[in-house]
């Protein structure tokens, strides 16, 4: 509490689990037992990190996303529950793709700025006939995505490559998905310490108005996804601005989805490029 950490009692239980290797259920059963010296030292180490507002996911090195566990490293964004909105959106769009949809027929998609690979890997797990290209500007992040793809049994259907936005990427793909950096540069210093001090700034900083990466992706979208869907995560209050950027392209439909907090978190457009 002195470190002003919210839900500190819950965090303390998670830290004890991390230090002892016990599950929460096992921890309750062992509540009256003393932890050994090794676990005590480990607990002190991770407690010091937690008091510096390092997120639990960074301390234990993994995060749950859409029912699966993804390993993190210093170059990856910490996956957020808000990003699960994109998975739900794409599952809904899958049913609009004709009789078989994307659930059974083979299709190709590209994930721009993959980080841990949580979006691409989740989609490959949900769509067993899909193949994907996942890109990032960090080889360290791509290594995390490779490990996660191997852990979840989809590496054979995933190509990983170092690209910035759509530079060097050739289509056609049926789907593009991206959670690009969208925080306006001047707002990063005001973010919670768990974010500004531990997430890589290159995965946060979206330029002066937070929309730079949407403009860059839109500039190459006609070539990469000439006939398909492009699905983006957006910051709270950005959906109309992002749609205005994308509506400069030949599109035949657009849709939006809200996250659990009621913010429009996902924007999708259907490209129809002659």
C-alpha cells in the first residue's frame, strides 16, 4: 500500500505464487506453512520490482490473452484485454465470407506490429486453415512471437519478418490486422508508470496526433489487401479520425466494435480496390 499499488492484496498473492511456484489453490492449502529461504529471497526480489510499478506480467514473463498464455520480453507490448476486441470482431467478420467463411476455407492474413504475436497466433489457433505473415520492427519482439507460435502449435503456418508498416510487403492478403502505436507523443509522459516505464515506447508512440501509423498503413493498403478486410485497434476517441483516414480509400463497408469499457476500440473497413 505504501507504494500506492491498486489491489495490493491480490497482487501479493500472485507474487507469492511466483516466488514459491505454487498455484493459488495450493497457496491457500499451505497458508500456515513458512516459505523456504530460496523462495523468501525470490519474493523479496520480485516485491521490490512490484513496488517500482513493474507489471506482474513483466515480473513473471507472461500474460494471458484470449485464454492462452503468451511470453513477453522487453521489446513487446504487454497484451491488454482491450485487444481481445479485435479477435471477437474478426470472428464475427468470418461469418460474412460466404458459405464456408474463414473457419474452413484457407485464407491469408497479415499482422502489422505483432509484438508477442498474440493477435496472429490467436487467429491461427481459431482458424486452422489460415496462414499468416506477422511483422515487427524489432527482431527481439519477433523472437518472442516465434516462441509463442511454437508453444501454441501454429509456427508452421506463420511467417515472421522485420518490416515497418507495409514497406516491403506484397499482397494480396484477405485480411490485415494491426494494433499500431496510437498514443499521441505528448501524452506518453502522463501514462501510468506500469505503461510508460515498462512498455517499449516505439509500440506506444503514434506521433503528434497518434494517427501516424494509420496513415502509413492506409497508404499501402490497396496493394496489400485489394479485396478484403482491414481491422485496427484504436485509442479511445480515435475511431472517427481513423475511419476518415481509411475512407480516402476505395471501401465498400465499415464496422466498429466497443470494448468492455464502452470505448470504440476496433475499426474495420472492407476494401474494394479496382
